[in-house]
């Protein structure tokens, strides 16, 4: 991964939910990778959903759940503000997404994310330069590009501008 990755609430929830060990392991691997590389992005909406869902699931005292969510404020999550609302409305109309998914896509786009990690939107869907990927099918370590950048070609034409005067004129 080279660009920012937006993390949906379900990834944060799976990282703490022991009911599906395989998903918990993948979600934790993504969370730790994005934390270590500083590529992780999210929104206040996602953190709020994470807190609420983990509280409903139980298994830990609310204070412990809050501390686990609060640490992701270090990612400087996107606030749900007028810019997000306007962008989400356009996304909702253009792509026919649910309102909540439109808010998530808008927040990811406003943070210039390359990837949106979620299992709530179709894996592989593209919204401009943002691509949706499932955290449970996408490998964390991507192979390098299969192409090489070549130096720019030099032009065979003369440069534009006034012609040079000859010594005989």
C-alpha cells in the first residue's frame, strides 16, 4: 500500500470480536499495519459506530471499549461536516448507495484515500480514484507494479521559437 486507506467500523469491530477468529486475525493485521505505516484513515462516524457496536456486543466494560476507540483519534478522523454532507448527497444520487455508505465514501474521498476497507460495499467498486476492497480478501502486502518507468523520450523536432539568424544575414 502506498496511499491512505480508509477503515470502516466493521474492521475495528472484528479486530475486537472473538466470535470469528479468522476475521479477527485479518482485521487486527490490517489495523496494526495501517497504524505502523501511518496510512490509516477513518471518520468520526466510523469511530462512533465502532463504539456503539462494541458496547452492544458486550464482553468488555464500556471504559475499556472507549479507550480502544479513543486511540484512533490520533488518525485525525474526518468530521461529518457540510463538505462531507454535500459530497455524500452527490454520491448517494450518482451511485445509488445508502446514505450511511455515501457518508463513508465521501469521508474517504475527502481524505484522498486510495482504498476503502469495508465488507459493506461491493468489493472492487470504484468511486473515482477510491477503490473498495474487503479486508478479508485483499492481501496487506501488495506485489510491486509489473512495469518500469522509462525516461521521457527526447523530441526529434526543433524547439519552437524564432529561428536563429545566420551569420550571413
